[in-house]
C-alpha cells in the first residue's frame, strides 16, 4: 500500500503527527477527525518593562505621534528600580501643535491567538484625576478591524489602578494584531496637559468575570438590495466581583440569525441585504441570547445610476462624483446629537455613490478644506429615494478659524423647481441665487464648510454627483 501525499496539510499539523506516523506499522487511510487544529501565537504578554518582541506602537491619525515612551521613573510596583519600566503617554496641552489628542495601538507584528483568555488586564495611573476616554483592544490601525472592544470613562489618578477589560467572545480572536488600544483627549481644567502610565499589559483567564448581558439596540432600518446592513450600539455588561463593567464592542463578536435569508443573509460577521422584503435579525453571544432585534426593510435599487455629468472640469467644483476630482471631505457623518443617519457607499453598474439610511438629518463636513464656489452659478445633486415627499439642502459658511458665519436652506418636493420625486433619480440643479443666507453674508459662497441634508420622510437615499458649476 502506498502513502497519500499530505503536503496540503498545515505545517504545524504535520509536525504534530510525526510521532504518530513513526509508531504506525504502515500507511493507512486514517480518519483525522477530532485532532486538535494547529494554533497560532498564544503569548499573553503585550508590555512588561518593555514591548514584547513582536509588539510595536502605532499612533492614530492627527494624534500626538511622539506621545508614547518607555518610562524609567515609574513602574506599578513603585519607583522603577532594577530595570523596571512602564509605558508613558503624554496628553498634549490645549492648542498644542503636537496633535489633537493622544491615542494609538500596541500592535503585534503577527497575529495572536487569544482564544484561551477572557480579559485584557493592566495597571494604569495618571498625573491628574481624569477619566480615560477609551481603553481596549481589537484595533490594528488598518481600518479593517472587526473585533474592536473596550471600556470608556475609566477613572484614573496618581495611585496605580488594576484595570480589567473583559473579552466578549474570545473564540473570535484567533489571529488578532490589535493588542492594546488607548485614546484620551485633554480634559478640563488641565489645559497644560498631563501624563498616563500603563504597565504589565497582558491577557489573562480570570474566574471572577461572570453574567454576560449582551445587547444591540432594537431598531427598524431600511436598505437597498445589495447593501451591507450595519448594526450599531452593540455592547456587553459583565459582572466583576459584583460590579457591572460595560464593554462596548463591534458587532462581529455576535453570531447573527436572520428570519428570512432570502432578504437578509448572514455572511461572516456581517449581514448582506440580498432581496426585497422584511427580515428580522437576532443574535447570540456564544450561548447567550442578545437582547434586542433589528428589523430590516429591503427596497430595490434604481435600475441604473444617475445621468453622468457632461460639464467640463474647468467649470466644476466637485464634492462627490466619479466624473471629477473631488474636494476632500472630513466626514460624511459626524454623528451629531439626535441624528439617526447611517452612511455608507453603494456601487451600481460600476458607479460609486453615497447611501444614507435612517436619515433624519446628516452633516457632510469639509471644514479642513472649505469650498470656494464664489465663481459658480449652480449646485447640483442627484437624489434617489424609494419613498418620501421632501428633501432639504442646507449650506453653512465658516470663518478662516471655523467660526460660524451663516446658513441657508431650501426644501424640494414634487411641486418645487427643481422637483424631488420618489422612485426615480431627482437631478436637483439649483441656482445659487435661490439661497438666502441668514445672517446675510457679503460673499457666502467663498467659504462653505458644511452641507446638511435632511428629510421628514425620505429616510433611505442614494446620492451622487454633488458639485457646484457655472
């Protein structure tokens, strides 16, 4: 009998089987079901007197990039002696050119298998009495993280505090690079800044973390067929020695269920909207049912994209269009208080467009690159909504220092000129002369910093070709 080629097996699994093969009397078609799968790097250590060998620091965008250092003065046992070290983070003073805040991640060069642990633990202290904005894990600073989790408002002062961040479902963290995340903005009244210290950062298996209570806010959402549904506000409360600890986390820790897979299909850690109709999405955190459910209402996308612009680029200042170079946008959704809007992108026949669901109002901000449209005559925006009767467009102007100067708003419906009509692309080509700024501005179109869109009843929209032109 000849042996089969097992070269397609994982290398680590082949090595684990060598002893079994040597003891076997010959080669056979053995059933490998039930053998332990190869595991990755299960090292729990992140920082202790220095970075673990495969760990390095990455600062977040627009943060104090030189904030982090290895400190030889303090360690959690007391003053650092005999080589003891801690991780020191400086939060810059008000108006500092170093960055808007301090934040970043301790990242593993390779992934860590954290399935054997249920918590990130560390010691922390601060030079002032503060509450840290965020402490957690699961963010590898690539923008593609699926398992970020953490605690907000953690109180620190000059004594060392032992901090525990429970892992919602460690079975998900089989190849995680984001090992420790922190973010802290300057707190009043400490305008001169302050320092934080972290020490003995590692993962652990604790017996006092009990009673997980996962939730996702119940909601009723609308999506176009072909969209990815978004589930927000997911969190889990744990009992630690009789004290409730809330961990906010990405929805990927949950296992989702759909009442109608022909409408909403669970795919990995997400939900794909695949057909018209209504589906209810529920979830589990391991064996525990998640409190809350999301009703998805799926509507057909338009038959095709909005008409492609034909104006020459020299006559256009574009905010969003595949046809032109676009002015940089700071954010498509600043998540203002009371705004329920959720933003995304949508591709139809190769054309990129912006999408909003649960829209009541939303701000599109470009304060970092304000638009000078003083030489233009019209503002254009293509809007598709499957339902609704009105759509509002507002512009806000700002000073060079981003102080508010004035605003103006117009409402469009079936009777307006141009008209907004649901169920079809509404190409709103609006004369700038129709807008009246309050308070009045001498040259308002030279410093536009916000476009605000709102509606009373058109909660689901696609937007394309947003530009000023002459």
